[in-house]
């Protein structure tokens, strides 16, 4: 395959620059280039849009003529390198030329939609982000992340906590998308990770999403969503915070009893002082 691409690079030298990366050493980046994560892959990015070659890039199996096998039957063998180059090379050059002439439509990288997608954070893919987030009939908070994003680790935990608070609320959807395997529409203009985008239900087609990437914690996300929701949402009860308050009750009770006892002691001391002052006032000078 590398020889095939090298041949195309030589043929289009001066019009297009070709390069390659190690698919094992740079696993995340190489999977992002391909369609469906398959390797080998050939792709490019032009003005933020992704274009992937979808033709074959590896020799294929074909049935050899009958009688060639030990049992007298045909057998499957890899196509010869000569035939592989003869059939694939012209297709590859046509793809490069169409790309240079601007005749190709961008390739949407997308994983298969998950079958089990009923968790507090709904997982979106490239093919579903428009229908389930951008044109949804409910408000949607979309978390944009990638495996190589170090800052995403803590934010993921906060998003999950936030989603658990709103689980069961049908007027708000919390969703996420891995942009190392899926493309986002260019109109969203996500330039850094992690990102949080809020889509109001029934928004106009060209209405921009609300950028909530500044919300670092679950509490900050809660305030941001409540401020921009298209409907009046009831602030959910944070059970973890409530449990923490309940754990403080015994300490508060002890402190309350101590303060009451201290107050009684001070009142008794004050009464004694007042009595002494009254006695002193009655004494002849």
C-alpha cells in the first residue's frame, strides 16, 4: 500500500504533499484519519473538513482457478501486486485529482450508534449529533471530548455527576461525543477541548449554540443550564450534598447543646452580677 501511495505522490508532485504516520505508535491520530477506524487509511484535512479515500487500499482475496488446490478445488489467495496496482492506482489518482479540483464532499467520520444508550450521559456519534443534539425537541448539553485530552479526565467526571442529577428529566438531555472518532459540523466551531455546548429546544437553524465550556464543575454546569434553559426547570436535589448535610447533623446537635449550656451559664453569671450591683447600690455611702 505504501508503494502505491508513493507512486501517486510522485505522479502529483508539486500539486499535493503526501506523508504517513505509524498506525501503532500514533493510534488515536491514525484512527481519526480513517473511516470506521480501519487501517490502512488515506485522508486529508482541508479548511477543517475531513476527506477520506473510501476505496480499497489493501490486496483482496480472490478465488483461484479450480484445480489449483490440493483437493482439486479452487482456493482463496491474495490478489497479485501487479493486479492490485493496475486496478487501484487509477482510482487513487482520480480521488486525488477530484480533491484538488474541489469536486469531493467532506467525509463524515462516525462510529456505529451504540445499542445500549440509556445511561445518564447519552453517547452521540457523527451521524447522530444533528438529530439528537442540534435539532432535538428538548434542551441538550453536549460534552465534546477525546481520549488524548488530558483536561477531559476531570471534566468527564463532573459531567457524569451533573447528568446523574438530571436523570429522569425529559426536558433536558446530557450527551457526549468523542471527536477522535467522530466529526462535528463545522458550524459548531469547536477549537479546543474539552468543550460544552448547549442547544435550546426549537432553536433556529442558524442560531449559535451556547458555549458553556467555562463551567468546570457540576454546580457551575447546573447554574449555566438553569440560566439558559428554554423552559423553567426545577433545580434537582443533590443527594450527595444532602447526605453530607445529614452527616453534619449530629455535630450540629452537639454544638447546639453546648451553645445552649454556655448561654445558660452566661445568663446565670449576668444575674449574679446584677444582684451584686443592686446590693452595692443600697449600701449607705
